[in-house]
């Protein structure tokens, strides 16, 4: 066991991450407060702590997912890509900001007229005049 610890320490000092059997053994180290830590070296120099074997992550064709799960993930990723592409493109029917502000102004004028406050432009209600401008610029009301 001491030989393995020396190899792990040597690899760590060289920046090499050990794979295979070295990285699969972990130690469960509870402290006096009850908090449990998992680490790659024994909890104390005398070798305390419970040894736990960690399974490696499956890779390749048998990655642990069923064929149904793989196809679901593939479809979901494609839908996300399509959704991101459609959101990135501006809508062809999007109104310019000026149309929105004109529409808000017309609604405000109509609310004022409903309360009895009238504003006239060229002999007609301002809201009627603004609606005509709106339709010329932005299309049908």
C-alpha cells in the first residue's frame, strides 16, 4: 500500500492524473463534527478511513444509456438547436419600435377621449388622425 501512495504522490507532483485502479480507490473520512469527506489518500498517515471502490464512468458504445435514452437526448438537442436558431433570427413580421410607441399613444388618446378630454388636429380627433398615420406606416390597425 505504501508503494501505491508513493506513486500517487509522485504522479500528483508531476501533474499526472493516475487512471485505472489508482483513481478508483477513494477513502471515506468522517471528521469529529460528522462531515464526511472523500479523498484519494488515506485519512491519516496510519491509514485511517474506510476504503471505497469507485466505478469508472462507462464510455463508448455501451455508455450505460439505453437506445431509447440516446435517441431522446439526440432529439432534444436537435430541438434546442432549432429553437436557438429561430430565436436568433428576427421575425419577419416584427413591428418597428415606432409602431409600438404610436399604438401606445393612440390608446392613451382614446382613453382620454373616453373620459371627455378631447384634442383636435385639423378639425378631427387626434386619435383618428394618429390611426391614419399608423396605418400608413405600420399597416392595418
